[in-house]
C-alpha cells in the first residue's frame, strides 16, 4: 500500500500556503494556561476527542502524507504543543501549553489491512473507531493523531479512510474545519483553494425601523430570561424522563459505537424550499421524527422513576443540548485570521449551547416535524441562551474549577451540525469522496453530528452500546423520515399546522 493509486500526487512546484498575518500579531500559546472551556474537556467524565473522517477516492501513500503535514501542523501552535500540568497548581487547572518538537512517526498510524478478509468494510470502520474510543492520546506528545486505513471501500467511490483524532481542548469543529479548508484544494483545480464559508454581509438597506428594533430587543431579552431560567432548572433538578435513549450518569466513561449515514443534500434542500424553512430546520425535524419512530418501536417507555409504562410514545418530552458557534464573526475563516490577536473569529472552543425541546410522538403529517422545528429554531435564534451558557461556564470554571462543573447530563442527547466545503476538495493531492465528524468521551449515550460536504450530508451517531445496542435502527429511521418528507411534498401542498413553542 505504499504507492498512490488512481489519484494525482502534489506537483513538486505546488506548495502549501504560508501563514502570514501582515501587521497583526499572532497568538503565542507558549506557557499560556488552557482556557476554561479547554480544561472542561479534560474532566474524567467528559474527556472528549473529536473524530474527523475523510474518505479519499484513492489509496494513500503514508510517507507522502507525512512529508506534507509540516505546514499544516505548524499553522497553529497548539498542534506542536504539549499540555503540561503545573506542579504548583496541579490538575487541569494548572495545565499550560508547552512547545515541543513533533515527530510525525509518533502521530501517523497505518494498520495493516487485508481488504479481502475483513468482510463488511463499513463494519470494520465502526469496529476500528469503537476500539479507538477505548484509548486516549499519550500526554507526552501533542494530543492528536492520524490513522490511515488503506483499502476500505466505505462508499462507492472511496478507496481508503483517514481518521484524524484531536483532543477537544485544542479547538472546536469550526477551528478544525478552518485548517482543512486552508490546506486543501478544489478537486477540479489543484491550484485553487476552496471557497471559505463566511456568510455574506447583510445590506444596510435591510435595517429595521426603530419600532421593530425595540420590539426585537424586548423579544430577545424576554426569550433569554426564560431560557436562562430553564437552563438553571435543568442544571439543578429538571431531568428528562428515562427512555431507551438516555444513559446512566457515568456514560461518559464508556466506549462509543460510531455509525454513519449519508444523504443527498439536494433532497434536504428540496424539503427546505418547499416548506420555506432552513436546512437546519429540516435536520432538526428529521431528528424529532426519527427519535419518535425509534421510541415507538421500543414500545415500552419508563416514566421517570415511577415505573409507569406506555404502549407507545404518544408524547414524550425530551431535551437536547444543541451547540452553537458564539464567535462575533460566524462562518469558517482562513486560519491566518483565526490565529491573530483580537480576531473576531478566534481559534479555540468558542461554543455555547442551548436546550432544545423535542416532542417525541407519531404525527399524521410528517412535515409537521419540520414546521415545529422551524418554530423552535426561530425562537432559539431570538435568544442569547448559547452566549450566556458560554460566558457563565467560563466564569464559573475560573471561580470553582472543573470539578464542580461539567456539561449538563439531564438532557437526553447532544446535537451539533457543521457546514463543510461546498464543493469537492483534495487534500495533499488526494480527492475526497465524503467528510464526517463525531466525538467520543461526552457524558451522553447519544451524540449526533451532521456534516455537509459538497452534495452530501452525513449523520454521525456516537452511541453507548449498553444503552442503544442497535444504532443502525436509528439510522434507518432517519432514512425513512426523509423519504416520508419527500412523499408528503408530492401528496399535498405543505401547510404549517404546528404550534409555536
């Protein structure tokens, strides 16, 4: 497997971009303590690693990858820094970044695989990631590694799988997507960088009149007040009922089974356009419908502590922790902007979260799930809940430390979505068929990540098998949900009959 097959090697004259910051200073991590949010990802019950999955359309030459990784690793200091515990302070509170030399041989893993003997390639990938979730990266080196699995055909076009494992303390998904886009090229033009995903600026002609701005201000203030009260109630005593989706308190210590399901993005956009909603609205509607179908199949739902049983989930109230990017500048930006001091799109764990209410029940009109999702999402957009949770957690971590604080475990599951490249890309000359991302180590039995890439949309479910032994059934429910959405569009014109929550 030492030679590239079916792809283009990077031309000798084509170099990766040099990170320049003009007159702006670059953030120096040397000797700096970990941020409060980074320390939170080192708690024993939430020792979280990000798993990025790339499926190249050709076999990978590991030596070629190692030779091209230098510029990528040195694009941000954290990739070449140890996380060292200060002996005086001790624990994660005393951890700081210390510069070190990176030996790529210690970070690139190439297991020997015989594709003819491993049976189902997708199952092999799942088992590999499951075993990976039982391990951590040695603290004696920077907390990342790359696993090259040549010969795995997990899709029609892919010939290999590359797994990039990074400890969440190094940065969030938006930060890592910035690295991927900065050092990749368009698949159709290996000299051109892919378009960054920064949103278009709004025209000044769309400014609301004074009355509208005042009403909007009070609406946001009221929604934020209510959401903050709900946040504290959930944090202190308001837990979801026990269902087949909710894990035990120590579920963060368990290994996770990670399964993927890919959809065509144009199918989701078709539903979005027909219902006059956003893609995220459709995704949340798909989740609520799939969860309703999954719980209906289980048939027996235990009600919180009382032992009461129901034949089917007529209406089960669940909550999800939904993560949001809280940077002042949204979207993905070049890494050279994210490493500058004072950047409004700064590198790091700039994520807050909001509590999203799910109403798991079987509905007559499948599109009602989409309309309800739109009502909830519009309500969440008119609130500063995610910003509050970020700053509240950051301040509390500084005061009382990570031992007394953590991610909320009362909700049933975690959800996150990330917009990837709008077009197919190549990395180090290797064309990529699909991209997915997920995590393990979080204190939840179900963690759902959705990643878009070109014309694909991939759901990645990271589950505790003791709680959810058949995660593929939930993937099938997602499949069936999208099919029902499309059938409903053709059966009757969509009508919004949902209530605003």
